[in-house]
C-alpha cells in the first residue's frame, strides 16, 4: 500500500492507495515545529497498522523538510520526495523551474493524466484551480507541460487579514450567502469573500482559457481541488470538474514514474 503525504502551509493531507484507488485519506494541521518522532507517532495512529510498501511526499513548507527527510530516512520502503532534481515527467515551461512548488508540479501531472488525455491518445489543456492557503490557477498544456499560472490569497487568509486590519469587521463563518446583497455585516462579508473569490476565479480562468485557446486551438478542461474548494466551487461558473484527490494522485503517479526509472 502506497502512502502519499502532501505537506501544505495549513494542512497536511495523507492518503493511502490500493493500486490507483484511494483507500484512506486524512487531513491534519501542519505543525512546522513538530519533531520526527511526533510526526511518526501521528502517522502510525492514522494508519492503524496498515502495511505501507512505499511513500511519496512533497512539502511547500521549508521548515518541515528536514524533519520530513529524517522521518523518511527511517523507513525501509521505497521513498520518493518530490523536489528540485526529482524527475516527474512534467516539463516546466516557466522562467525559473526551481521556484515552482512541488505540489503544483504533481498536481499538474495528475491533471494531465486524468483529465488532459483524450481516448484517442491526443491531449488537451487543463486549468487547475486549487483552493488552499493560497488560491492558485495553473495552466497545463496538452502534452502535460506546466505553463505557469496565477497566485492569489486564499479565502481564509483574506478573511483573517480583513478582520485583523478593519476595526469594525470580524471573522465570520465561511458559508455561501443566500444573495450577493448582504443585509448585515456577516452576510456582506460572506458575499464579498465567497462570491468575490468565485468571481476572481472565473475572471482568471476566462483569461487563461483564452490564452490556451490562442496557443493550442482548443479550450481547457477546468478542474477544482484543494481543501476549500467545496465552499467556493458551486458559485463558480467556469469549473467543470472537481477532484479533491488531485495532488495525492499526482504523488502516486510521480512515485510510480520515479521507481520505474530507477
């Protein structure tokens, strides 16, 4: 059974795979100051004795990487830690490939393999909208190449920043408002944050889709993922697919490619 570990700024997602099927999935808070022993105990508690035959991991949190490497070095199974120098098969068509987060690379890999391949073997572009600590809108070409994208603050980050900087505003429950015109402060905040981010995403997707159409002559499939996507995606008119497991599926695919190459 393969264990995949996606360490994000706010949460860490662990998933186990039986072949290409997600057998179990857990989301825990990322603790940058946790020791390798603490993380190992957490993993053991979640896995409950499941036999792990391989591990694929990535991290967007630099403080966590030394602990993650220390823990992975203890394991007597094949390990793939995605980072600079690890071949994933994803061409990075950007100015500085080393700046691209490992999570964006493996997500692009899964997006192409799962949504960008037509039955006849030809490819089509994919736009991935990842709702997490940041909101990313990434473009993947029809040959699986990562073309870059757009980065914006995440929904929760924006709401927290607004509550911190505006004296008369506060954090509110994140939920879809009944209408865009808020009749009180709570409803107005919910409208601005949830519907506002839906509009932001739709605007970026429209622009990116137009550029992809101009470059490749075909429009993209648009896939939403990330921990906060259920909150916003119903208000987005541009999103056609939803896949909460896209990044861990990308880790699985990268691990399979890396081990096959070795």
